[in-house]
C-alpha cells in the first residue's frame, strides 16, 4: 500500500503543472515593507517558491484542477504563520481551501524571517494534463513602458 501511494504521488507530480510565482512589484503594491522584510522576501524567494510548489503537488495528488488564486499570510519571526487570506479567489472555493492547506503545511519548512513578514504569491494549478512539471522561476518584473516621442 505504501508503494502504491508513493507511485501515485510520483505520477501526479509528473502530470501536474502547478506554478507558484511572485511578482514582487505587483503583489506588494500598497504594502509597507521594511528593508529587512523586502530583503528576506528577495533573498528567500527561490526557496519559498520551491517549497510551496512541492507542497502543492503533494496536496493536490491526482485531482484535475485548472484554476489559480493569489494568497497571503504573515510569516512570524518565531517561525509560525497566521493571517492567511485569499487576495484573488479561484473560480471554485475548494481551490482556495486547497491553497490554504498548501500554505499551512509549506510554511513550516521556510527560513524564519528576522521580523514578521507578509508573504504573497500566485498559485496556478494545471493538473490532469500531460504537460511537463512546473517551472519554478519567479515571474519577471514588468518593464517600464517607454514614452512615445511626439514630433
């Protein structure tokens, strides 16, 4: 039975396209961050995103999901997390609950910040298809628009 569970998790991860991203500028608009908080987010972004993706793949299992949401929680300086909320809901409520499970299990493996730090990210679920596993690279920062020259 144990091997069946392991094989099903491996199969689900191969068929899953779960993307966890952070676009720092877009996600933290209007959120006053200290230099320490911003440094923590930037320095630990790859590790945080990787942990959340791994937790999402494990939590989703073999479900077929094609949806996304934006979530936030407060990562405390004592290593705990609270104040979880969905900033942009998925089309189905069970996806928001699924994301909460991902966060509440995944944060436990994150590096502890020097001070309480809000963490926000986008989770895109595309499971049940034959595409390759998720790309964990952060979303590129938007490039400033060039002003048009008036002649």
